[in-house]
């Protein structure tokens, strides 16, 4: 895979990110071509089979109406070096002028990474709101087998993001719920990292304030939004949650690109990926589990942990290894903890986190789950 990744340091605080354009509108799928055509007249489309089924007819029709030639490359599996390299080769083979990524996080991350390497514009069309991948200049690289490998910082943000409420609202509710947990991590991880910063700059303060607002909005609207999706009647809450999951979460990450990035929730997620049983579980559900493990690591008051636990369960997460369908024996917990505690983001916690501490936090969460 070509080396396109920019090497940033924690002193590069002037680098703040967001997508160049973000359109969110019901039935915008019929106008995709009009906007994509501003970036190029030869498009390469990538997406998983289910994602493409949800919009392919409208996307292709709109491209052809705008006189845009197009080719397609299917996405399967992981955002891994092998898939990225294959996509780069395809971009160069068809001489694509613009890359169009369709689907969820791993599909969009692969398309973003390949487009960056080939130096063509990237258009992201999320068909689910399960992560903020559509709007960020960051990709998560896994092995071909699905184990977390590294975070990639890309040369630029997506050029264009187009969100169709009607498409995302028709997706299984689990995807929206996954995005809610991934978004909430910006608050729970952000606040603990903020406590370690002696003189936070304006961007960092803004990121934390925005994360706090996001958390409050989620507590006010998330359950209603999920009920609306289940009832197949998208309401204002659904649109708001989509924007929180995608754009607002991406903005928080952009504002706190280095200063607030860290914590325990995502490292615990990464630790879970060492177990093959976790590979079919959506990213956000594993992050939600990690948020609760982090509360025990922080030694937060038990009444506060129980409140978060109840809220997460109301959203549809069974916050335990058993509830997730992941082995909960001592050997499995040790594997999870061993990978989590050496994660770069875990090292930003206000105190050193050992493998034994993660094991203890996981066991305490399992005990809470069994008792409620």
C-alpha cells in the first residue's frame, strides 16, 4: 500500500478538520450526480452489496443524467492494506477523477484512504449512521482477519458528504444505535482527557463543550429516535441523531484532533478485536461497552455508573461480555486487557493503566450486569 499518510505531532494544533461540504436532505439521492459532477466526470463507486442496493439505482441514474461515466468496485471485508491497495489500482486503471464511497465505516475508510493515495477527490455517501467515518480525515486500519492495526491520519477531509435521511432511517436500527455509542464516547473520553490538560486552548475547550452538548442531546432524543426508526416513521429526532452521529461527532474530533483524542473506550474496543467472536459486533456497541469499562477505571461513583448502564441498556446494549456474545472466561479477558492497556490512546489516561486494572474493571462490569 502506498505511503500517503501525513506524520503529525501533538504540536500541530493548527490542523483542524471538517468535511468541505455536508448535505443532509431526504431524497437527495436523486441529485447525487449533480454534486459529484462538480468534482469529476469519471467516477469510481465503491460499497458493500447491501449499501449499494439501498441507493445504486438512484445514484447511477443521477450520474448518467449528469453525463458522468462510472465504474464500480465492490467492497468486502475489512479496511485493510490489501483492500486499499486493490482500490488504488482500480482508481488508476479506470482513470477515475473522483472516488465515491458508499456504506458504513469500513467501506468509507477504505475509499477515503485509496482516494488520498491516488490523489483524487472523495465523496462519502453514508447509508448508515454508525460512525463519523463519513466526515473525518481519519481511517481505522485492520488486518485482513479483522484485528485492529492502527489509526491512519489522511491528507485531507472528504470533499463532499451527502446524507439522505430516508436511506439511513430505513437501515436496521442497530446501526443508528451503534453510532450513538460511538458519538457518546467523545464526551466520556473527552472529559477524562480534558482533566489532564493544564492550559487547554480554545479549540479544545470548544470540543469539550460540543461533546457535552452532544451528550445532553443524546440523552434527550436518542430513545425517541430509535422508536421512530422502529416504527418506520422518521421524525425530527432521527435527523438530529444522524447529524450528531456523523457531523457533530466529526467536528468534535476535528476540534480536538490531538488534544482530546484518547481515553479507554476505544482501546477496550480495540482489545475486543483480538477475539474473533467480536468481529461481527458493530463498532459502536464495542465502544459503548468500553465506555462503561472506563467508568470503572476512573472509579466513578457507582450511582453514576448505574445511571449510564441503565441508559445504555435502554438504547439496546447489553453491557457485558456475555451480553455481547463474547467469551468472558479469564483467558479471554486477559487477552482483551493485554491489547487494550498498550493502546496509544490508553496512555493518555490521567494515570497509568495496567493490564490488571483493565481485568478488574471488566470483571466489575460483568458483576454489575449479572446483578441487574
